[in-house]
C-alpha cells in the first residue's frame, strides 16, 4: 500500500517540476532618483514575459 502512495507523489512532483521550468526569477537593478543608489527588484515571472519586465521603467 505504501508503494502506491509513494508512486502517486512522485508522479505529482514531476508534473509540478515540468510547470516550474516555465518560470524564472528576474533581478533588476533600479536606481533611486533621490539618492542615486541602486536597489534590486526581484520577481518571479513567466519565461515569456521576462523581456517585458526588464523593459519596464
């Protein structure tokens, strides 16, 4: 019985791993207009939207 449950969990994780490959963590350096110091903006974006995120001001 335990083997069947273990197999079910393994199959579920493979599907989640396949979906996770479509997402990327993007880190963008943003300069503060007040102080001139850089800060970093981190987000998780779908791989098709990465260029759009980096093009934003």
